[in-house]
């Protein structure tokens, strides 16, 4: 048996060499500090592997493990220009022609002329970039230009889940995108039934509507359920013009009919309810009724406060007049009684 390579001790180092017993760049050395160098006689780290890959930037395998066959190849690759290695890859083929043609793995450093990003790739063949971290620390998934600490994007406004959150207990919900282009919906859903708990409707347009437990909101905030809290409405005099006092409010309020009823849809409430009929209110106070895009009408009960106040004031005015008349009649009766008693 004939050996071409030799092993020798040089300057307190263990050297595996191919030329004259010295590590000339193609051998292996273990120095007196225990550092191992492959391709370098002066290792800087515990394991220092050096390979001249030239300036082509087309890639060179530094460490390779052949899984068998001509194409099943797993390797650690360094791609870059000159002496600046730029990436660590896990390709699924033995040939990696450019930094961009990455199948599965991680790239960082000066990849494709950009030294500011950490990129993650999956797929087959050329692969697809799935995530990146830019120089400012922004993380992008589905986008190559993240503009926030976490930027998630579905391409081309396509339908699909953006985010899913699940516990080991009972809750499981996600954020889904629905529709395309301006007017699409963004929904926070329950994963089990895909019920849209919170919907942002017409996202991308000037008329965004929010629905809570309502998948197709008709108003800026459309809630199917009970709201608890303190509600205020803008009413400052400085915001108003053409202010006039309501007239004939008592007659108009008298035209309203208070009713008892039950909802046909139990989701709106169960048991007996009290209120008004929107169509009847609209005939008297059209300002207090709104019609949604499906033609259903709703009553802004708060807007009925002002005519009710005026109706009470008109009723008081009538009552004060009647009280004055009664007082005058009493005085007249007393005068007649007194006059009669004299006779």
C-alpha cells in the first residue's frame, strides 16, 4: 500500500500535509493550542476552515456530505465575492449557481449585492424567500420590504390566513384576509367554525367599517350584541350652524307608537323587548332612521331625546296655560259666590 500524504510534527503542531511535510493550504493542522486548521496553517478558532472561492460569486462547497446519488446532496456552502463569505446554505442539489437560486436554508451577509439582510428560504429548485430580517431589525414574512417590527403580507390581496394563535386549552383564533383589491375584508375568526368575530370591511378604501360578531357590517361600527359603557356625542355649539328650535314636537311624538315585540333572530336577543318600529319613526322623524346597504332600517334612539324634551316643554306650556285658566275660573267662581251671598 502506498501513501501520498504524510503526517509530521512541525513547531509543536500536528500536521497532515500533502507537500514536503508542511501545511501548504491543502492540509490539516492542529496547533499547540489545540486549534484545528483545514486549508490554513494558522487557525484562528477551534475549527478554522479556509477555501479560496475566487471572485466569481457562483459558490463553492466548503463542507459537503453526500447523501448518495448524483443529486441528493446536503452541504454547508459559503457564497460570496473575494475573501468575504456571505451565506450559509442547505441546498437540495449539488449545484448552486448564484446566491439567489437557493432551495432551503439561510442566507446572510453580502448576498446578491445586499449585505443588510438575513433571509430564510424554502422550496425546491431555485426556492422562494419566505422571511427576512433587515438591518433595522424589522421582520418580513411574505414581503421583502418590511416596514414594521413584524410585517406580515399576503401577496396580491389573496384570500387566506395571515396569522393563527392557538393554546393547548380551548381557544384557537386567527386573522384572515377575504376578497381582493380595495374593499377586501380582514377578519379575526374562530378557527373551529371560522366565525368572524371582528371584521374590518372595505380595507383599502375610504369607507372602512368594523363589525363585531357581524361578518358584513353596514356602519362604521356595527355590533351584533350588547355594548356596555359611557356614550357621548359631539355637540359643541362651535361645531354647529343654522340652529333652530324644534316645533310641534308634542304632536309628532304623539304620532309614535311604543311597542312590545320579540326578535325573529335569536342572535339579536331573546325574550320580550320594548322599543319602536323604524318605519313608523321614519314617517315622523326621518333624521332618526338609517337604512343599511341591504335595506334594513335602524333607529338612533338618542336622536329622539331632543324632540322628547321639546314635547315636554310644549306640554308644560299647555299645562301652565290650563293652570292659569283654572286659577282665573276659581277667582270668578269665588267672586260669584261672594256676590250671591250679599244678595
